[in-house]
């Protein structure tokens, strides 16, 4: 097995951390419970490409887009500057960064989250895995 370079590992760690932070922000600002299951659902339902980003049919059935839309509404009317920043990061991450990933990169990103959760059979645990509790 060939090991990735140190810079690749560091870059991947940053990407996974950014995904986690963006998912927690999107869920929290949307008023959704921050659970392992919701984080995974959000990541798995993110647009796969720029076409899906603008597709209304995709938007209507995507949990990721539902959360981003609810978060946008929250931030627009009641959000603090920190909320605005967190929403902006989540929006860029899930509508620009994730759709730009190759199929292999996306599969690896999803596996980074689902593997550990499923491996420990933690699928239904609430926010114990995260510092957030779903409150805005």
C-alpha cells in the first residue's frame, strides 16, 4: 500500500475539518438537530456538480439544499455576524467546494464520515459526537 504524502494528508485533514465545520453550521443555522446522521445526510445530499447547484428539482429533494435555504433565511433576518460568516463558509463549501470534487474524492470524503459512525454503530446517536446541540 502506497502512503500519501504529508502535504496530501494535511490537505485532506483540512478538507474533512472544513466539511464537519460547514455541516454543523448549516444544520445549526437551519434549526436542525446536529447529529451524526444529519451530518452524513447533509454531505451525501450535497450537489455533485454545478448543474445540480442550480437545478430546482434537485434543490427540492436535497437535504443539503433544504438546510442551506433555511440557514440563509435565518441569517438574513436574525443572524449575527458570526452566523453570517458560518453560513457563508457552509454555502461556499457545499455549493462550490464539494461539487468540484472528483467522484473518488467525494467518495473518500463521505467515507471519512460514514465509516467511523457505521463502524461503531453510532448512526442514531444525537449530538454527543459534536459540540453543538442544534440550538441556534
